[in-house]
C-alpha cells in the first residue's frame, strides 16, 4: 500500500463533495481517475499531497514514499529549462556540489591531498550508485520524447504556457518517485508526444494516478478505473473500454431491476387499494388489516434509484435535413500561404453528401485555416473552392461567445429560431435542456452545455453540412459521449477538426490528412490512417 484514504469527507461550504470515501493505491498500480467536471477529481490529488485538508477521515501514506504531482506549469523566471529539470535530482545535485567543492580544495597547495582524494573517490562512488551518470541520459531521453530538447537552453520566462506545462511534465518524469499524480497530462501534447508518453508510462514501475479526458490514453496506460460519482468512489478492473463495458452491464441490470421493482410496487399498490375497497364495501376489518400489512411491506422495500440515462433515451433524432447535391465541396488546385509560409499547395479533393470526415495533422499545418477557407472566412491564394447545390452550412467554432451573456437559453435559442415558447422548450428538451434549465443565463453555461445549445440552434435551422472545430475540447468524458450521441444521429455531411483520438476512431471513416503542404483524403479507421 502506498496511499490509503479511509472514510474521508470533504465539504465546500455547506455542500458535501465526498462522504466517507475510501480509496487505495498500491505499489506500481496504473489507475485512471474519471468523473464529471466538478466531481472532485483534482481535489483527490490535492488531498493525497496534503495541499487540501479533509473534514473527517484519515489519509495514510507509506513511510518515506515519494510522491510527484503534476498540477500546473512552473512560474516564469530567469532560470534555464535544463537547470529547472535537473533540479529534481536533489541527492545527486548535493553530491555533485560536494564533488565540485573537493575539486576546488585539491588546487590548494597546503591541503591534505591524500585525504581529499579518498573523500573524492567515496563521493564518486555515491554519485555512481545514485545513478548520477545516467542522469544526463535520462534527461536526453525525456527531452527527445516530449520534444523539448530545443528549449533546454531557454529561460522559463521565454516559454509559452503550453511549453511550460510540457516542461513541468518532463520534470515529474525525471523524478525518482514511488507515486506520480498526473492531472490532464496530455493537454498541450500532440499525437506523437502522447504516444511516446504512453510507452514511457507502460515501461515504468512507478505507480500512477491519472486524471484524463483522453479515453484512448486511458485505454493505453491504465489497468484500473476509479470513478467519482455522487461523492462515492466506484472502481473497475481494466482500462477505459473495459470500464465502459462493465458500466453498461451494470446499467442494464439496474434498468431491469428497476423495471421489475416498479412492477412489484404497482402490484402492491393495486392490492392495497383493492383490500381497502373490499373492507369498505363489506365493512370487514380483516381486509383493512391485510391492506396495512401490504403497506408495511411497501414501506420496507429499498427502492432502486431510477437509472440516470433514462432522460437520454427519450431524445429524438435530429430533424430531417434537405439533402445537398452529391458533391458537397470541391477543391481545385488550391494554395494558401501566410506571410510567405506555405500551408497547402495545389490541393485537390472532394467531399460528398453524408460523408463523415475528420481533418487531422500536426499543429500549425493549417487545419483551422482549411475550415476558414471552406466557410469563406478567408480567401485562397490560388485555385478555386466550389460549393455543391442546396448547401446549408452550420459552423460550430472552438470558442463559443455570446453577444448578450445575460440572455437565457430559451431567449438565445428563440433569437435564432423564432419559435413559440412551447415548441422551443420541446426542441431544447431533445438536447437535455429540461423545464427550468432553459431559464439559465448563457454566461453560466459549461462548455458542454454551450455546444448542446449551439447544435440545437444549428439543427433547428436544418443545416445539411456541419463544420465543427474541436467540439470535444475541455469537456469531461460523460459530456464528450453525450455530444457523440447527438452527432451520431446527424444525417447530413459532417466535417470536424479534432485531436480526440477516441472520438476520431469512433465517429469517422474518412480523413483529410494535412502534411508536407498537401491534403490527402484517406478512407478507413483512424488507427489505420495514423499508424
């Protein structure tokens, strides 16, 4: 056992976050920590490290265990990146300083050279045993894997926020820890870096507790899933896909048990009414006693909670859209550059009706620019882009902003769609906005709620070509899967920019790959395209 949380409770004000929660991490375990935004995942990491206190319960850590925590980027400073990274080797740095001091002493004429050489040899052996000569090799391996070797000679203050976050990850990986706590480690990492990190974590004997919304990353790195739900910790053996299967089996059983219990409850209620009716009609106390016995039995039933997904099951499919022409979009000899930097050159491809296409490529290759060209928000340098007939384009930007943040969901929807209130409420219910939800001001919406509202607006207007820029960014897993359920029902043509590999594998069978100033259309599963 490395860490054990026993019956911990934590409140924020009067609101309980956890109540008597239990959780244990053992030597070498790789655990994924999931849950909706606000469920307390990051708080669990802070409780383990002692950053956050608890209201009751106990937190036990194995004596002398070393815990590393990736929470945030390092502060801006004049310190060199390499110095910041190597700072993590506390013991080795101390020995190295002692070796340097002894080397200086050797140059002093009146010193006892034999005694200093003996001491120097002892310290060199200590340095060797502590892995001192492997330090630079490990630094080089991690710097290459995370692609930060070009940053080593820069000051921390010169780095972007994303670069500093990656450097902080590198520092954690360099440390000799028993347990590493990682909060969204794949943020700011491209696909190659993520794949390197997956391999690195798999080959290390260190225990890891990982918070991540990257489902494929969890599939490739963890062997146990811990889910925070309603203040409880639920645990499942296996990776994320294994968890999903187990969760669905549990949910299916709960549905059946709930349905069976509801039948039993209805039977008892009907029997109680009948016995009471017979008691009144025959003025017979025996029937009233029987009714009371059944009422006690009904009260004693431990009611099974209604499955959470029942509302989702009621959602209807998108409104039918009018189809566009067979060829939705045609690029002919298109070239685009920015300030002399060529993004694409002489590009040819077509998009056809009802294709589901994802745009993929490394950062900076021009994925967002491609969307802007399609939406006519920017002009091509050369070539032509032809739109098909009867095309109604709907666009969901990466950053959603509202002209009047104080409008309610209903007001924002009606501003675009102009329906009667009852019709609007019925339509918004298909996107999980029920009853009083629609009175919420748009400034208070989460990322997932904004996307659902924007999709509702687009679909009400019957768009037949949907263009989405990073629709699952910054969403928790549950919300990502809800968005996927909505998009799965869409009958038009879909074009998406995304880095979410699980989303790409699940939702798309055609890809526009941007690399080497070319755009190549490829058909197949994402795993076969990206390998």
